[in-house]
């Protein structure tokens, strides 16, 4: 398994840690790149405890990781600074992650404290993960670690795990060598809101000469063109520019103009500069190389500035010309309008109109034109005044900036004067006390010795810490190596045991084939019958109790219960037991012969990696993944997310502790449905060990959820079928989540009256299903009609309990995966897919009794979940939900009319019974139940 993932790799993400476990994440700088671009880049690192991977992202909000480090197979180291270069605690510190194959990843923390914390945590995570691997018996496929197992009843019973005792001495040694440290703000989930640390890049550009020239020119802009001011009042620090842009050059030119204005304003302060001329002369020799280097940059900036000013002047001229042209066009438009107006009056309105009226109209028109011209002039004056106000504001802002710069200059000069005054006084004191100067070297030597002693102490403490860390690393790696060797020996012994058993089986079958080919005696005394009898006894023989080490090496091809707790092999009938074992072996063969499960797991890991830094949302990718089946280790999390997605509006409208309130009410006050619930508890899933006895853990949880729901929805209360829905949900969900899962199915997915006394919605769905059968599977539908087989007697229970106890458990939970995400349309898809799967076998049956008998058990013979899913979501398309809704509405009206007619017949019968003496002793089924 490669340890270090390359940039751009899509790696799987682990599950989020529990609410009480802090998440190991934060900023680190990773050394990456090649050649001159190699340097440290800030990355956001997140640890996945389920796979022991350390993923790194470009930032906390990025959806996909850039790569990962395999911490389980890595080792760590770091270098203590050499003598004379002891790093401070708050300085960056680098450490190395060594992966198999010689790959070394260099990471740098913001402080040595953060580096120590990361190393301690990564060591601890690696130790816990590898111990969990040693303590668990694994099959050939990847399975979850105990800490990341499901939350429901299946989490309480993991037959694949057998916890082994850990090495106590190694634990004590690790505790002794541990270094106590705490993280800073750049480690932990709160670091996501912090800005990324400044990257200490070591990038060297090939265009070094150009970069140096730009740097020098910008440095000259920073200091100003005035030589005296540059050498005395401004620092000579150099800025590191990696990639200057045109915007930066424009800002530099603007800054140069401000510096020129500042230089003009400083002419009045020339005497102050003359006072400190001696200081300038002392520093001029140091600043002259910088002036010479910045000359070329100044010339370049001056040329760009002149070109910029000329272009600005041309732009102003063009703007003025544009305004004059616009004014000319406006005047011409007014003239045209007035001439058209006069022409209109002259041609149409002059006949029969007095001259006085015409003159009055012309006067009014002239007044209107004059007022319009005056209004336009006022608008122009207003615009010009607003422009002047803006210019004045800009000038005021520039004056304020100049004033601020002058104040800074004065303050800097005052500081220089004070510094020179202090130096002068110190020189005078040193000349006056020559005797004290004799002892000065001794004091200096003493201070140097003390500083050297402190430095050596710091180095000693650093080496002690490094020694403890490396000793702990060696101890852990040695223990993990011994555990890996022991695990390898155990797997080798198991492989040898499997190989020996395989040889025995092959030997028996070869003998059987030889006897069947050339029989040597009569049929009753044939050795073949003895071999067959022996093979059947071996297949049906119960596995004896063995020692733990023997049980660990024994291959368990077919266990008594599957991972969901369902019984795989019945206890009473030998024939049924053999058939069940054969079916279980077929399922096992399918899972081992296909690599699809592994590829599906990788796709799930990649998708979950994209949700580490964001919320999960409905999308086509997620729908396709769920249709292919949710992996066992992620099913609890995904079911809970699907349920929360559908009942969010219900949860938002309820108070906190709503489920506990309903449960308390159910325990304090009896409910009419309580009696029926108690009767159905042990009849729910008798073939599942979580519900097989009154003391089973699932029975009490099942009771609580059903009682709470009966109080939430008194119209339904309890209906047979709800118990099985809750029982399946409890296998992967806790009580409250299973309660909301039942609310999702009854109140969100299914139509009204689906689980009421009349089962109106269920009857409607059976008629809709008949329509779909005639449309999607016309041959099979005609076959059923020909032999008058009512297949809805079989499918009714499929819809009511969503295939519970109708299909094998692996297929059942894949149906439930899609059902909880997409809704009830999935039931129609899989019901049709089951008939499509066995269509040819059913068409071969030629009488109603054999057809009906086959329909009662044929779903248990469907084992290939991949093929069934392909039929349900591929061969049956298109499958619009609108069509199902429309047909539900159509059949709902018909069923209601039929129920109304039945109710009328019942009332007529009751009236007739009351009037007729002979029929008074007859009672209905409802009256008998009551």
C-alpha cells in the first residue's frame, strides 16, 4: 500500500470522530515541487482514524484532498538544531514522515510546540490503529475498525472481532517516554477559521536579474528619490517580490508622485537637515551602492510615468471633444423639433384660427424652449459644481496624506536627533571614565559566557526531548513489527489449515467420481453411497466448541448468523438446512468472485473524502452510489442522514426531547395499541437473534419505538407491519433515529391510509402495480391473466413491509438503502425487477397451482444483487414518479367508491338482520373480533 499520495490524488475520507473525540486537523507546510519551484506550501491536514490516513487539502473549505499519507506504515523523525543555531519555541520546526519505499515527506509546523503535538498525536493514532488490526480477525476484504462500527444493534455484535490483551510493558514504556504538550490555535477545528500561515517559500526564480531590478526600483520608491532623506530617515530593508503585476507598477508610480510632493513640502525644513548633515555623511557610504542599483529602476519608472501622463492628456482632450459634439447634436435636435412643430401648425391648424391665438402659442413655445434651455444650463452648472466638490474632496484627501507624511517625517527626524544626542552623551561619558573602561571587557566576557551557558542548556533540553521521542518511536516500531510477524504466522497457519481441508474435500470427491464411473458392487453396498452419506453428515454437522486459538485458525465459510443477525441455517429440517447452507455458499461465492464490492467501497471512500470539509447534499453522484449499495461500515451514518433529510421540517417543529416525552407518556399511561404491540414483539423477526427471545436487546427498543409512535399518530396507533419496519431500522439506528425513520416511512413516503384499518393506500398501490406490470412486463402479465393468478396476494406484503422476510438479507438492505434516499418509487422498481429476474422460469409453469406455489418462495432464490439492481434501475427505465402519482389518484377514487358500496351493502345486511328473525344469529367478522 503506498504511503504518500501525490498531488491531485482523490483519496478516501474517514468518518468524522465522535462528539467527544477532538478532531486532529490543522495547518502544516508541506515541502513539494521540483527544481527551482520546490518550496514549502501551506496545506490543511485532516486525520482519518478509520483508515489511519493523513489527508491534505489546499484549504479547509476544499472538497477534494490533494493526497494522503499512510500513517499506519510510516515512521517519524526530526532534527535538533545544531549548536549555535538553537531554534526558539515559537519558530517554525520541520519533521519528516518516512513511508515504505523510501519516500520522505517533509512537513513544517508553525512552532516547535505544534510540531511536538503533531508527532505525539500521530504516534498515538498509529499505535491505536495497529493494535486494533492485531486484535481483529479479518477476512480477505477490508472491514471497519471497531471504533468506526455501526451504531445500531449490529454494532453490539461483531463476530469478526476477538479482542486480544495488549502489551502492558510496552504501554508503560510509552507513557514514560511521552512528552506532554498542548496545541496552539493552528491545530484543531478552530484553526479552520484562522488565516493560513505565511508561506516561508524557498522558490528561486530563473529570471533573477529581472527580479532584482524590479526589487531595486520598488525599494527606491519605498525610500524616495531624495538621497539625504533615503539614507537617514528610512530603513534600507529590501522587499521580496515574487511576481509583480501591472497594477503594482501603477501603484508605484502614484507613490512616486506623492513622494515628489512631499519633497517639495520639505524644502522649508532644509535647516533641520543641515543640522544632521554629519550623520548623513557617515551613512552616505553605506547607501551609495543602493542608489547606484536603483538608478535603472528610476529611469524605467520615469519613462512609464511620462508615457502615462501623455496618454491621460490625450484622453482629456477626447473627452472635451466628445462633450462639445454632444452639445452640438442637442442644439440641432431642438432646432429640428421646433421647425417640425411650426410646420405642423402652419399646415393643419392655421385654417380658421385667429392670429392672436397663433401668436400666443408661438410665445408659449418660445417660453417653453427658453425654460428647457435654462434647465439644461442649470443641470450643467450642477454637474460642474458636483465635479468641483469631488475635486476639492480629492485635494483635501491628498493634503491630509501629505500632512500625515510630513508628521511622520518630523517624528523620524526627532527620533534621529534624540538618538544622536544619546550617542554623544555616551561618548562623553566613556572618555571621562577611562578606569571603568578597563573592566568593560571582563563584564562583556562574563555576559558572553552566561549566554553560551543558556544556549547549551537549551540544546541539552532539546536533545533530551529528541532522544525520548526517538526511543518511543523505536519502541513502538519494534512492538508493531512483532505484532505484524505474529499476525503473518497466524495467517500462514490458517492458510495451511484451509489448504489441508481443501485437499481432503478434493480427495473425497475424486473417490466419489471414480466409484460413480466404475461401480464395483451392488447399489445398496456401494462405497459411493457411503461417501455421499459422509459428505452430507460433514456438511450438516454442527461445529464443536474449540479452544480460542483453534477457533481462530478454523475457516468459517458459513456461520450460524450473518452480519445482520439473521439465522442462515435452520435448526430442525436437515433438507432445509442443506438448502440454506447451499444458498449461503452461493452468496459467499458471488461476493468472492466479483471485485465490484471493492471498487464500490473505493468510490464511497472517494465521495466521503469530498465531504470532509462540507455538508453532504443530494446529487446524482450520491444517488448512484446509494443505488449500488451502502457499505456495511457506512450504512448507519447514511441511514441517519437520509432520515434527517426527510423529517427536518418535523424535527424543527418539535421541542427538544420529543421522543423521550412520548416514551414517558407511553410508560405512564396505557395505550389502546399496547396490547397488540406486546403480542407482536416476539413474532416480528424470530429468525434474527436480536429479536428471538424476550430478553433480547432489540425487543425493548422495539417496544419503546412502537409505543412512542402510537402516541404520536393515534389515527394509526399500531398496524401489523410497523413492527418489522422498526426492527430493520434498529439494526443500524438508535431508538430515536429509528422512531424518526418510522415517521419518514409512514408520514412522508407512503400515502395516507396506508397503515390504517382499511389499508386503503396499500390496496391502491397494488392496482398501480398491476398497471405497471402490464406495461413493463406484458408477457408475464398475460401469463398470469391466462391462468387467473392473483399475484397481488404475494406482492401486498412486499409493499407493506418493504420486502422484509421476502428476500435474502444482503438484497434487503440494498433495497432499503435506495428506499430511504429516493422514497416509495424504489418499491415498485424492485417488485418489477424480481418478476423480471425470474420471468423465463415463471413462463415455463403451465398451471395456476404451480405458479402460485413458485411465487411464494421464488424471491429467496434471487441471490445476485448486482443483476437485480441493474434490472431495477436500468432495464425498467423510464420510470417517472408523476406517472405513479397520477395512477394512484385514479385508483384511489375507484377504491373509495368500492368501499362505499361495500359499506352500503353492510348496512343493508344489518337492517335486514334486524328485521328478519332467521338472520339475527348471524354476526360479522368485525363484531366477532370486538
